[in-house]
C-alpha cells in the first residue's frame, strides 16, 4: 500500500501528519512524502519542517494520493507542473484524497468538476469555481476513489474511513484505538454553522 503525500512550503502540518499517523499502520504501508526537491519543506506556521523522501519527478504511482492544504496549496493553484503530476498520479491510484484546501489542488487539476466535494469552509467559493459543489460534510466519497475532507482535523476522519476501505472495519477501529481518537471537545464551535459570531469575528480580525 503505497501512500504518497505531496508537500510544499506553506502546507498545514496536521493535514498531512494527522492522516499519516493512521495510514502508516495499514498492512504493508509505505509512506512517501514527495516534493519538488528533497530539500526541507516548511509548514504554514514556519516552525515545522518535513524532509521529503522523494521528488515529485521520481514518484510515478501511488495506491493512495493524499493532498494536504494550507496557504501553500492556494499559492500552487497555477503551478501546472504540480497539477499535471496530480493528474498523472491520480490515474494510478485506488484512492485520491485531500484534506482541507488540498481539494482546491484537486479541483485545479480538473478532478472535481461536476462532483460534490468539501474543503475548509473559508474556501467554499473557490472550490465552486472549479466546477465542484461544496458541502459542509466532514468526508465526501465519490465514484472513482476520490475522497475529500473538510478543514484540518477532518483529515483524521477521512483516514479512518480510508483505513476501513483498505483493511476493514476491525483494522480501522484498532487504529482509532491506537491513537486514542475519542473526540470530546470542550466547545461546539468546529463548523461554520455552529460557531458564534464572536468566534467568526475573532478569526476575521487576525
């Protein structure tokens, strides 16, 4: 099970590392972090770096393609070399997936036209510009193995569903137990439809 995660400067760390923590437990898993070069790649906060294990040019196929989001995803929407690579890898996958605004890269590559998909709520309009219909659902599956997930933390939910598809429910439940993923947040403010206006205003002012 070859899992390829493309990374770029400005990616959101949890988008990649959250699903990685689960998917690395799949039987026979091989995880490849790929980038334009093997130089360190820095996340959107500028504090965490990932050292890619392969270049994009040297990565020709995947069982699972997992595209993270973040400000760097938006900056790469016109990067035709990256978009062509996504299209090329997608042709080899069992599942092509995204977390957060990684779905914008799938959209820019032409993979979401006419499909219902999700992304971070702040990018819903941009997602629609690529011909997709936005939904607030945490995880959206489409025929052809395309799975999109909403903002940041939803990548863990997506990875659990992907683990179930790849290895069965018992394995997925075991992986969930291994990372003790038992969400009990102290606030119910994790979706745009639930957040208070004060919380929205606080974000807008940052």
